[in-house]
C-alpha cells in the first residue's frame, strides 16, 4: 500500500526556525524536497556565485534537518511536476506546502503549480515566509500604488500588525519511502567553478547558525552605533545579513523582533528602515513587474545611454583610475559583497559619469553579488539613476573623490582593496593623478603602468550627464554634486 504524504517544497527558505512551510507541513508524514529545475527555468539565481552559495546553503540546511529531526532533504535536479510523476507509483501526495515567491518569474511559476496541482487533486498550502507582510496586504486609502517610501512607511506602522516569528517545529515527520530517489547534492551540479566556491567559503560561513550568530553579534556590538558608522566602509558596522536574508537562512521577522526588542526600537530605527526599504522594493516590483527592464519614469526610455565596452570593463574590474570606485568593484569581485555607501558611489559613477545604462550595472550585480536580490537590485539601481520609485534626483551625481575623502578619509578602505596605492599619503590617495612626481615615485606608483589614470574626467562627464538629462526632457534643474 502506498503511503499518504504531505510534501514540503523548499526554495529560498533554507532554515529550520520560523519557516512556515516547514512548521505547518511537518505535523503529518511528509517528504522535504528541493527542486533545482524550478530555479533554472525561472532564469534567477543561476550565476556561478549564486549557485555556489546555494550549494553551501543546501549542504548546511540538509545537515541541520538531519541532525535535529533525523529527516532527509531530497535533492532533485528536475522540477516539482517531474518529481511527482516519478513517485506516483510509490507514494500519494495529498498536500504541498511552500512559502510565497514574489519576483515575476516566481509568481508565474507558483501560479502554474497552483493550477497544475489542483488538476491532480493535490491541495496547496502557501505561506508568508520571507517578507514581513505580503505586498497585496499593503493598501493605500484609494488603493493606488504608493510611489514613495515615507507614506509606505507610515502606512506600514499605522495599519499592519507585526507577524510574530514561529519557533522550530516540534518534530518533522519526514518519511523514508522505498522507491524514492533521494539523490545527492552533487546531482544538482551547482559548483561550476571550484576556485570561486573555495574563495567564497574563505569569506563566508554559509549556514543558518552563521546568520543567527551574525545577527546576535550585530545587535550586541554594532546596532546602537549603526546610524553613526554604517556609512564608513573601513569599519565593520553593517550587519552583512543580506545574503542570509536572500536565501532564507534567517527569518526577516525574527531580525525585526530581535532588533526592535533589544534596543527599545529607537536605536534600531535606521536599521529597521532598511528592512522596510526591502519590503518597499518587493511591494514596488510586485505591482510593477516591468521594472526589471523598464524605468519607472518613462522619460528615461529616451535617455541617450552610451555603449562603451572598454569603460564598462574598466568599471567591472576596478580599473577606472578612481580609487574609491576601484576599491568597491574589487571588493565585489573578490567577496561577492560591497559596502552600502560604496555601492551607491560605484552605481552613480557607471550611469552618470560613464553614461552606461543602469540595466548593465544591475545585470552585473546580479551575476557577482551574493546578495543579488532581484527586487532590491532593481529598485536600488533605478533609485541611483533617478528613474525609479522614490528616486534621487538625476542631478545628484556622487563625486568619487569627495565621497572618498568624506567616508574613507584615511584611505584605509582604498589601501586594502587597491594595494598599489597603499604607500600614498592620505592627501593624495583619492586622487593620485594630482600627486607631485616625487610623491608618486616614493609610493612606487607609475600612472598608466601599475595604476590607471581616470577613464573619464569627472567634471566633464558630469556636464555631459546633465546635458543629456536636459535634452531628454527639456527640464530645468538646480544642478548639484555630492
């Protein structure tokens, strides 16, 4: 007689704590399943770096599941439907549990499965697992889309009650069914670059426990100073939780609860607003799925973007001649992560000084960031460009020299990631081309040999950008720089 089972479908929720699909689906005899084929079909999270992180995250999640509950995670290289077809002779699946996806491809996939499973008389039980609230729960008085963060923030606090996090499941009644191929993680073939994978593990502990430990250390040591120090790239002031949040290795609800309760709320306000910005990004993309490729401000479809492969490669490789830009892009390339302030500066430089479209930058970040969250990546690139929801004005063109002098005044960050500049005095480290010849010689620096001159003149490129913006829409602005 075939066993009658529920199925817990694991996607971007690789944790035991506060995992609604696991919590509510584990009370009956069940199977716990991860299907790689449903990721490859969506076109998301298929970069070398994303797959490397996913491999390590799945490895640790499976080990935690086995250690705590003696439950096995099934690794399946195909899709959910293919798995159900393969096991229908040995087991009956009555219900499938999963946590909601929110990207356009994820919503399309899950909508398809709602219908397909219904046609097979399989019940579906879905949950809010990776946001504080569902995007469709957030409604303005006139039900219009909320274009700005401030009213979104007010509405969130005025209308919505916080969902309390769930505990670990008391037990996970995962069955071992004869005839089911449990496979192995290697069957998914997620590691396509062994060196990149090994390098990643040198920088990151990719596990649920690591995410929880990072949060605890952040709350204990850095949260109370977050507002003062989060902009300094040489200081370990940010949480670095973003990749753990992306892959569901830590609960966003639990982060909110811990930060809010430990500090009485006020000291955590700046950090909590970052979590709300993430909610706003998902809300915005849910209501405007076209934003992945199209600017929210339609005027920017007429912007005269440049096509310059050489300058684009210089930006990607940290060879622009602007030390803060190069430090940030090298940090990204080596670790898969980039400091928030520097992220703004390198993004502004690409679109407003090199004149290369935000879509090019967004695509590169998706391929090279371990926290490559589609919603946040899209909204943030449009924010910097000035073409998105609640965006900066286009005229806010960040000067990489003054930004470096303001946020890395001693050149600590630049010296670490651009070691060829480490012997330059602080006075010159953010604009080495202005240094006297004897200073360059003592620092062992030969411009255009072991460090490039700037690929563009900042002031000339700024003038081009403002002229291009003006010609796009004929608008007059008060131009400024920061």
